[in-house]
């Protein structure tokens, strides 16, 4: 009887070790604004695929692209600007053609309430001393904020007030600490638990959706191939798209 117990204990231990060894890990590099919705999407996927662990790495799209070009071992890349994944595809770093996963929305945040028609005048007020945006050269939401201000002939006027963050993640930190008077960021921020009750939010309505997308990278094609492919496909599922919608994203551009 004692020998049987020892054998059963050894078998259980071997089974646990085998299960642990069988688990695969995939690393998904995502634009900073996607960090919030990617957490519940990751959890839903892992529930369906208990043999796969998903690690989410978030930063500005430009910084992630530079890391990928320097051979960072990322399986999947989802950018907030299709320029970056298309550039990687042209350079042969990704064999698959990039696909649009969802569309993001630019939002305006302010400490005090501002009507939609008065954003420009508010930004030019003397009491508005600091306006946070993500670095335009690295982060698509920063580039879109700059372009929106230029479209309204106001970029040069407010440029001295601009406070740059490397990504929308940094901009969101400024909002959380209320260390700036105003900010442009991703709509997902106003659905985050830590930020939704801070100040005043409004979607920039005269600006089209920002395409977010990417592909399985060469590293993901060559390593953990099925897990990488399965997760990328899952992003287009109804379950994942509902999560994106709940964070202010949209499946259509308009």
C-alpha cells in the first residue's frame, strides 16, 4: 500500500511538471493605449487555452518597432498606427500582411469642464498652462493630437504649453496626478478605473478613427507558431471585439 502511495505521488508530481513544461508563453507587443483592453482579452484567451501564457508588453508604437528591428523576441505586434507594422513587413521582419484589428478614438481631457465648441479657446486661455500629448514622433495618438491642433490652426499658439509623454501611458499618468490642465489621449483611458472619475472627458468628434493593427511577426511564425496564430485570430473574435468596444474602440473607421 505504501509503495502504491509513493507511485501515485510520483505520478502526480510528474504530471504537474509535464503540464508546466507543456505550457507555452507568447509575448504580445502592443501600443500603450491598448494595454487596458488587452488585459481582459488576454485572460479570456488564456481561459480557453490553458496551455498558453500571454505576456503583454506595452510602449509607444515607435519604440516597440525599434525594439522589434533590434530582434526583440516578440511573437505579435499590434500598433496604434498601421505605418509601423507595414514598415516591418516591407523590411521582411514580418511575413504576414498587417491587418487592422480595431479603430481608436482621440479624446480630450481637462481639469475643468469645457464644451466641445470651446476646446480651442480653452487651450489658449492664460490659465491653461500645460497640455499633455504623447510624443508625435513615437506615438500615433500624439501625432493625431498635433495634426488636430494644426487643422484648427492652433499648434503654434499652444506649442509652448505642450508637455510630452513618451506614450499615452505617460500622458495618462499626468492625468491621474492632475499635474496638467489638459491632455489629448486615447479613448480607452476614460474607461480605466483609475482615470474615469478624474476631470472631464470628451471624444474629439471631428476626427476619424485611428486604425490599430499588426500581425504575427517572424519570431511568432518560427516559435510557438500555433499559439501565436491562435491569439492573433482571437483578436478578431466577437468576444475580443466586445472588449475593444467597451473601452471606446470601434470596428469601423467613422
